[in-house]
């Protein structure tokens, strides 16, 4: 039996396909990357994002992923697999229903999926967590932290933590574990007060600089986008501009991302100084031309 997995878009690791590969490997069946000139008994294809070329998908392939539809799921026996590849989810779903996010529609309300050690190969010093809102399950979060501390595992909360759910108890846990730069989100000016509260709490606990995802081009003005970035810079934080899908053609947001997403530039110069750099003059002219 010849099987293949086909990762459509993007080309970084696909958790569902890794589960498929692990499931068959446990049965002694090798699964290879899809190559269009080869003949296969079964092809599993997945796309996290849209923008893939559907004409490249072989006939009769088993297809799924958020970029294709939100309802297709893996067979239960494959979903139950623990790939132990040092990345994955310990929870699925979310308590929020943010209008720009598909998680609630795709996965429903938050629930426990597996424990941290189910993802661990027993050797790696790092585990990447893709949980969408792990702080919404504080007792589970505590267990994850305790397991990480006991086994000296450094955690990467890749999708970010919900700053609105930060408490002193959570800050105390974060201080006891090894972790990559903490990530949060500042999605709109309506969250200003909760962001300020979170920053004060973090900094009182010695967590001085974090990365904040800043959603731009969804329901905010350019002025609001710039105001959020300037506030984060004033508070000595790093930022990462997340341009909403339909806003990628906006050159103002391209300029903001080139300023903010390069942390040494964001920390080293103001927005005005960035625009005054000769190589960035074309951005400045464009912004002035549209009155922003």
C-alpha cells in the first residue's frame, strides 16, 4: 500500500497530516510526501489557508483543512493519535467569538484535547503550543506549566495568550517556567484599558517585554492602528502587524508592518523617523497623498 500526504498551503508543518503519517507509521506503513508523477493508493491533502491551486489536488484525494472547509474532521482513530512531535494542541476551541476568527465556528467552545506530555518525544527541550485560548482553562494551564517545569521544557505559546484572562496566579505560573517571548493581541482600541491593565500586571511581575499582535485593516482606521503601535512602543513592547486578508494591498499597512515587525527598527526609531529614511520616502509620499 502506497500512501502520500500533500500539504497545500502554507508549506510549514501541518498537524493533521502529521497525525495521518503517525497513525500509519504505527501500523508499519510508510507515508511519503506527495509527488504528482507517482501512483498512490491513497493521498491525504490539507490546506490551513486558502489560495491553493485546486487543480493540483489529485482525484479521489482525502481533503480537509481550514482553507478548504471548516467542518471536515479526521477519522476518530487518527484524531486520537499523539504524534509526539513536540508541537500541537492541548486544547481546542475558544470562549470568544471574534468576527475575524474562524476558531469558534470550526472548533466550538473550548475543551481539553490532550496533555502536554502527549506531545512530547521525551527528549526535546522545547514544545510549541498552538492552543487558541489556553488561559480560558486555568486549571489545565496550571498542569501544563507544572509538567513543563518538572521536565525542564521550554514552552512557545505560538498563537498567543488572551491578555484579558491574565491574573496574578497566571503571572506567578509564568514566572516559574521557561518560555519563549510571550505573545498577546491588541485587536482594537476598545481593548485599550484591558491591554494597559495586562501590561501593568506583567511588568509588576518582572515580565517586561512581550510581543503583541496588532490586527490592522479589519474594522480599525489607520490612525487607530498607528495609535496602538505607538502605545506599545511607549511601553517598551514588541509588536507584529497582522494585516487582515482584504487589507494587504493597503500600502500604509505595508509601511506599518515594515516598521513594527522588524523589532530593532520599531524599538530604534519612531514612525516619523522611519518615514524620513530615504529608502522609505515612497511610503511617506503615498500616505501624504491620501491624507492619512
